[in-house]
C-alpha cells in the first residue's frame, strides 16, 4: 500500500496526534451508540503499546466555526474512558507544554476542532498549531477523509504520518472491492433518487461486471425503458440520464439488473395491503415499494457467481414492513455466501448499514464501512484529500 501504518512508525517517547471520528449520537449528556468510540480502541491501544502518548483530535456536530457548549467533546469523555478502560485528560486549550507534563502513557482528548472556522478552511495557521502539539500524525478517521480540513490534511503535510488501524482496515477493504478486486464484481446501488447518485453509477459501470439497481432509482430506469410505474417515486426528468448510464454500461461490458417483479401498494405505511406483480403490471393507482421474490432469486444467482460484492442502498422501502423483504433476503444471501468463503462483501452508507443490521446480515459481511460520505465519494472514484495526504 502507498501509505504507512502504525507498524511502520517508531513511536517510543513520541506524542502521536491521532485524528479520530467520535461524532456519536447523544441523548442529553449520554452517548446512545458507542460504535464509533469502540472502533478507535485498537489504534489507541497500539500507540500506547509502542510507547507513544496519544492526543486525540476530533470534531463533534456542526458548530460552524463557533464555540457551542452542547457540542463540546467533554460530553464524550466518560464514554471514551469506559471504552479504553483508563483515564483520559481533556484539554480545552492544548499546548505542547501541558501535553509533555503528562505521564508517558497519557491519553489526551482535545476540544472540538470545529470550534474555529480555521478547521474547515484548512487554515495553515491552525494546521501549524496542531502540528506543534505532536511528533507524529496518525489518521484513523476515514469517515472525515473526504474533507480537506486542518486536522485531516493540513497537519498530515507537516508531520511524519500514517494510517490508524480503522483507516488501514477501511482502505484495505476498499482496495479489495474496487481497486484490484476478484472478479466477477457486483455492485448493488439502491436509494430514492438517480440524481443524487449519477457520478456513482457512471463510475461503477466502468469498474464492475454487474450493477444491480434498486429502490426508487430502479423506477426511474424502468420509466426510461417505457415501463409504466403508476404512482411510484420516479424521477421522470432523469430518464435520458438513465438511458445514457445504460448505454455506458453496455460499452463497458457491465450488465445492469433491474427488478423483474415488484411489490405494489396503494398506501405507503407499515402493513399496507400489497401484492406482487410483474414489472410491467403496476396498476396506475399503485406504487412500487419493493422488489419481488423472482427478482431476489435472480440476484441470489448473480451473487453466487460473483467473487466481490459492493453494496450501497436498499432494494425497497426497507424501513417499513412488508417492504423490507427483498433487501433482507438479498442481504442474507450475500451474508451466507461470504460466510462460506466464496464472496468478498463490502457495504457502506447510513441506510445500508441500518438495512443490513435489520436483516441480521451485517456481521457476516467482509467489511461494513461506517464512513457515509467518504465511502460514497470513494465509490464515485474521487480522490479523498485525507487519504491523499497520507501518500504525500
């Protein structure tokens, strides 16, 4: 890999500035989901084991360059201490002298980097100040890697740098999925709107062998083929774009898979009366809310013949029953194939993680990215500034 990891660094006696993502959900002053905190524990423990002192840099919420007390990282300190099993020193105004005065195995949490507009502006002055606090920079926040901020790219250009364990795991998984994948490669892309994923689809059709399109996006592609979709969510003004993507796929040798049968209903609510019909038989007063069982059976065959699967977005309105059936069944099929050793499966994006967790399939996927925007931009083929800075 073109970037260094913690294994490549001499950290004994060094202060290691470590960019992490601990932007966790809160209820008042209580952390309601510690997943992001739990994921940074291996990096912190490895730095300490190599004799380094850890200084954590992170953002919290969107204070827009101002000090917002309810977005102070001090609120996260107790959950961080619980996860690490040790005390964490909180610094509102850090300095090298204060950091050096702490024990050699100290862990320091610096106040929200976004409490100043200099962070998101990638201001050289702030990057220089952050660099003055440490000897080595470790980026463990892939989820913030698509932002060129002072604490992600600016400081990386001023200190010896490396990827943390979570960043390393994420980059290796993504390289295995799209960089140098085992073929055939299948991508599942779902969601409401084609317009929000044009760049993603345009990039994927040149990289994968099979592209499965689900959710409201599939309706737009059906409309582009002259198929009536009743009152379904569809971007009719994007039909020409859908045809262009299909043409691009044909030229690249990528096969696009759309639903062959669909689940329709007259109401968008849990438990609504529904029926399964052929894809060309949606009643004018109904809407398509999920893919049907024949579509799922077809996808299981596509997955079974594949070596690599990338998944972003559900196949239907997975939030409400019974319109989660196709997403659940397809996800479980992918999980079974992965567990059996025949498939490398990588998934990411907020709705995707929620859908795979709801299906009980997430644990058997090869890798689940919690990075959201950075995962999508990577799938779109864009350079991520936070990753590029580690390669400099």
